């Protein structure tokens, strides 16, 4: 439902990596559609949409 995730052309739209600094490990995560529809990643969407607009102009 969310425009950014619906029209995504890159894997990083739905997948991301977090680093556990204490243990020096990486954790691969997925932005779940249900959470995205609830607006949990709204700040991420806004930042990424601005980057896309800058690239187009």
C-alpha cells in the first residue's frame, strides 16, 4: 500500500543490515509489509523519496 515500497526498485527498500557493535556481528532484517502499512518506517520512506527526487532533477 505504501508508495515507496510498492514501487521499490532496490532490495534495500525492504531489507537492511544492522550492526551489533558489542559483539561485532551483523544482523540482516526485513521491513515487513504490515509494519510499513502502519507507518513504522515513515521517516525512512520520506528520506528515500527525497533522494529519488534529487536524482531525477
